């Protein structure tokens, strides 16, 4: 990538106001550069949080669920109201553009910014929506002010980032592609086949299998996200400049024993799959530190079959997630997990099958995008610090195609993937302003 030009002062209009619900000043020019409409962004975030909200205040918005489809429709309408153009690719990734801003720039690779709007079960209202709606807000501001840019800026909402069907599904489709056969085999956490759910929502597997971005298709990408950890809040720093994202792997380990009567089968000689799975799970935490100090392994799903209180389970399936800043370490951890599964299965007279998804490699983020983020925060008067991401993000896929960066804002108490997930509105707006400044630098 060519050196990024520094953002000059954008003179002219200098409108500023204070005291909206976001609590952050809005400016259209001058020292701080163009900024977002914080009140509008806050209102959008509050509206999106109504889709799939449950009684606990958490968000149930699995990809392609009714709540997700309704949220997509609302989001697309919101973009169209603003005069933006919306395209949806074969796997459901939403790409928003401003035809006015793109006039004469057809030959230029665009800058992408975006995130996701699907959620984990009982998830929070910021993980994904922040980066998605802030991206749309940035594009809206550029469009409203007719900011002259050297290349197109597009806001993107990636499909199924939370991996109900496959890790970082939508961005993986863009970067590696999926065959129809692979897509046909995907099963969601509730046991539904992706092919059925996708067809019911109007999707087409052949079109999904054609989704793929060519190398060079993008100039750069940047994603705003909540930290989902406690470090920024603890240090009292406003903006995190993400240095890189961990490698992430996962898959299902299935123990198969023998179903028998819970009352008449003696304890000796049982082939109880749940007991095998339970022993396997308790051995996992000790494996992580064997590959590296930052390695983590988690079991978030356990299924017993047939699932009767008076039946010794024939099969038990455990879904494992493992991560490390090094791709090699993640691969080593996968091998250790598989070896332990074999060993436990043989002790319990069970069969074991493992189905690993491809490891999404660790992604160091690009120094020039990081520089643009830092310069943007500095111009706005926000404090910033380098920080690593322990969570997976679509940006780690995009980083394989184009210079990519990420911006973090503080998470209250470090809480995430829960209804307790929270980021104060001023931090939300600071993140969006930093994103806008970054996008302008990348597209100038
Ligand atoms: Zn996310």
C-alpha cells in the first residue's frame, strides 16, 4: 500500500454543538476534522438493540434468525433513507456505498469499514452493532458533506461473525470461499442445517459458493469494536489501536458409547458417553498453558443423546474453542486436545470422532492503518494505546487480503457476550469519530 497521506484541515463549515444524548461535541470541520452525529449513532444503536432483546435484557440474534432478518431489513432501510446504496452478496454480507461519492472512482479499490450485527445467545448490544452502525454513520457523514475522497468508502456488515454455522462465516466466504458441498454440511448450534435455514431466508447455496474477493479488491479495511476485556477501562485510555488478533480454532468432539437402562445396568462395565465427555472437559484447562501463556481453551456446548434422565447416553458431543496469538501454538493445542480425546475414549470404551474447522490464522494488523488510527485519535484529542485482541474478528480474515486495522473502545468491567456488556456513550462516539478520521485518511 502506498504511504497514507496525512489529513489536512477541512475548513469551511464549522458547526458545533454540545449537550446531546451522546454527551460529545459534534463538529463539521476545523481542528478536530469531520466528526459523526453522535446522537444519531446512539439512537441507531438503541433501535438495533430492540431486535431479539430478551427478558434478561440480552440479545438473541443468531444469524438468519427472525430477529437477525428483521434487523437486517431495518438497517438496509436506514441506509436507503440516507440516500446510500445497499448491495447484499450471495452469503448475506451487506455492502453500503454512496453513489455520489463514488462518481469517477470506479477504478479505485475501496476502503471497507464494518462489523457484524448477529449476536451470541443472550449476548450484548455493542459487540458488532457498534462497528456496523458507526461504519454506516461515517459513510452517512461523508455522503452528507460530500467529502471529496480519492477512493470509495464502503460500510460492510458481515454475516454470522459469531460463527453459528462457521467461524467468522461471512468474511471467511469473502477470503477463502466455501464450496456448495461444504455449505451443505454446515449445522447450527440448534441443530438446524445451514442449507435449510438459508433457503428459508431466501438464500441460494450456489450464489453463496460464488462469494469471494480477489486479492487487490480492497485498498484497506478498518473495524471499530468494543474491547470485550478490561484493559482500556483499567488504564483510563479512550482508544485502543489493535496490534493483532489471535489465531482461533474450534470443532466438535463426539464420544459414542452405548445406551442402556439407567436402573438396571450396573456401574461396572457401562459405556457412558457423558462420563467420558465430562472427564475430557476437565482435562482441557491444563492443556492450554502447555503451548503458551496466552493460550485459552473453552467448552461452551455439551450435548447428550438421546438425552433422557433414565437413559445412559449413547453419544455426547462437546464443542471446543481454542485460541493463541500464534497460529502454530493453536495448531499444537488442537493436536493435544485430539490426543486427550483419544486417550479418554479408550479408557471408557467409547469411540471418538473429532471434526475440526480450519484454524483462522493469527493476524498481525497493518502498521499504516494503525498509524492512521493513532493520528486520527490524536487529532481528536483522544488518548490511545496499542492493545492485542484475544477475541476473533472478521478483520483477521480481511487482513489476509488488504491492509487492515481495528479500533477498540472500553468495555465497562471488561464484560462481553452477556447482557452486562456496556460501553458509555461518550466512548461510543469517540470510537466512531476516530473511525471516521481513519477512514478519511485511508481514502484520501
Ligand atoms: Zn464482534
